[in-house]
C-alpha cells in the first residue's frame, strides 16, 4: 500500500465582506475567481479563487463571519512565489494597498513578508532561498536593499549559522527521511 503524502491544496476563510476580500486577493495576489455562488440557509456568498489552471480553487471565501467574531482563528495563510523579484512585487502591492506589515524576514530557507489582509487575517508571502538552516529562525530583511544585497546578506547570515547547508542537500536528506522514493 502506498504511503500518502498530502500537500496543502487550498484553504477557506470566513469573511465579513466577500466582495472586498475577493477584490483584495485578485489585485494583490492575482488570483482569479473560478466559481461563485450561495450556500447555506442564509444564502451566504461563496467565492472560489485560484492562480493555478489545474486547481479549481486554492482559496475559498465564505461570507457570514460575524462582525463581533474577534480575532481570526487562522494563524497564517501562506502563499509561495517563484523568486525574490516576485516577492518584492507582491510586497510593493501590499504596501500600495496600505496593509499592515507584520515583519519582513529571512528564515534562511525562505524570504518572507508577513502582513494582515483587510479583515485582519495574518498572511505570508514567501519564496525559497538556495540555503537551509535549522528552524525556527527569523532574521530581518530590508526591501530598500537590492535583491543582490538581500541575497548576499542572507547567504552570509546562513553560513554563520550552525546547521547551514545548501537547500539541495537538505532536500536530498529529507527525501531519504520522508521516504519520497517509496
């Protein structure tokens, strides 16, 4: 019998204003509405969104979150991009949208921007680096620096950290540990 290895495929958010949230995730992340409708006894709005043509939805927005619902139950919602350049582009969109930035850090294995969406959900946009250091780890990065400066500073910081290795070495190790070949 095969050993299932589930991968995160999508997540859902209860929202107060489906239109506002759809607009935000469309403009800032480039997600596309793939379906929408109404569900439940109150006819709550449901919006399906994706950036992957092979995935019907990566994000589901469902109205009905009470105004007095307090803080979000979500710890964070993470989005992966392909490069530091793409990360910078989304970072600039987040700033232009006047979202609260929580922090900009390198984890050694990733560059990350943590921020809050229009309803206070903590989100992360990140990309991988070519290095690995043991986690948890967070070291500030400054987007006023060039990508080359961020890359050099991150590599230098990683090389000074015990447990440093190239990401490719870490991936090979994890493949053996997890049994990805089986």
